[in-house]
């Protein structure tokens, strides 16, 4: 399914963000598949004169809270922005199910809003930094059939150039090894289609969630109403949309320079927190690599020892390596 170029949007709020005085939150309202929804753009107020920007796109059951990530890019001379997509984090509303989507490409509208706002702020070049499901959304966005000029003509708003794509453990393939994925692909598609009205709710926190939050000895304290330890109900309909988006992406040829960062190993089936923390406890890195190689023509790949699924949330040595890899890659891109 390909989304229309979109509908117009309206800014409905601007305020200091919950992260503090250095951060601003702007809320936009627009028509989506579900009706009128909101999306929230957060930006760090440093480097106001910079013309290069980073736009961070979170993953599933997630929102932006990583202030150290923003400070890192500000120190490099970039403006930093993060979007809480419709139905996530700051954009959750009581009249809609959290994290629900009718199609992955509905989030292109959120990215249009973010990018047009960045252009209005004086940003001419943008690198998209996207984690997990955000990586799938961002990849589909840069591969979409509509050119920036077509979107500008529709919205009567200018957009900055997307000069790079950084993928942090992107959800480009289902969490199975390539061999298993090939064998089960047809069966999985049939199951999610037949059971699309089914949703599963975890009864206890996942090991991955426990490896992160301070409640269980992790390093990170974040809002559990926006990023629950047991997740939001996992819809088979959502899984179907993920699989459709992954299939569509596998047929694309994307020329945008792309950096793929992932852990050295997958630890999906590990039984303890300490074992889980040795790698990616959510996705299979080999299927992720294979999927990326199919569609990105200018792809750089880096594996990070002891990296978590969200590489920025890893222990400090892996986190520092992840940021150093990004810095090195950015320095090699044409200005």
C-alpha cells in the first residue's frame, strides 16, 4: 500500500519540553487513517544557526528521551530534532490505541511535518537517525515514489535535502535467522493475515526491558506509561503491516548513503539479563544485514561488540564506539 502524498497539518502547541529548558516541543495536528491525530517534534535549542540537522526516529513501544544523544550532535555542530510519531510517547492520545497503525507508510506524514519544520528553522541538509521500527519507516520514506519537489508543490512548503541515513538495529526483517525466515515466511504471512484481529499482551517484563530500566538495575530511567516494561498489546495486524513494508522495501534501490550499525551477535533466546546484554536481544542481525544489502546501494556496515538492540542504550564502552562510528561516517560524507 502506498500512502498519498499526504494532507496539510496545523501546529497546535509549542512549549518547553519535559526534558528541560534546553528542549522545545511542538505539536502538530493532521488527518490520518484514524482521523485527526497529533505528532510531536522535539528539538534541542543549541546551535540555532546551524544548517545541518539530525532527525531521530524512535522504535516500537518507544519515544525520545536520550538527552545525551542530542548533546552529542549539538557538540558536533548539528541541530538536533526527534519525532514522537503519532500514537507514541508525547503523541499518545486517549481516543486512539497507543502504537496502532493502519499502514507503516502513514508515518511518512509525521516525517514530512518534521522535515518541513526543520527547513523553516533554517536546516538545509538532514541526516535521518532511526532505530528499529523507525529504521523501517525511515527507509521506506527515502524510497517512496514521491520526489521532494512533488511534496513541496503539494504542501507549498520547502523540504531540506536528506543527505544520509543512519540505521540503529533497524527492523528490516523478522527476528529469525535467514534460513528459518526463508522457510517460515509464507506461513507467517498466512498466520498474521488470518489472525489480524488478535493482539497479544505480555504478562511480565521482557528480559530486554529489564536490561535497560533502572528498576531492574539498568542504566536508564524513562516513562513507563510511554515505554511499558511489558510493552503495549502486540497486534497481528501490526505485524502484517511490518511484513508488507519489509517486502516492499526489499524491491527498492536506495541511493542515499546509509550506515547500518548493529550488535555483533543476537541474544534473542538467552535466558538471563546478563546474557541478553551481550548483544541484540530483539532482532536477528544476519537477517537484518541481508535485508539491508538488498536495497541500499551505498551501504556501510559496522558490528558493535556488546551492543544492545538500541545501541545508544548499551553499556558505556559500546555506546561510545557506536557514537565514534557515526562521527567517523559523518565526517566522510560530502558537505
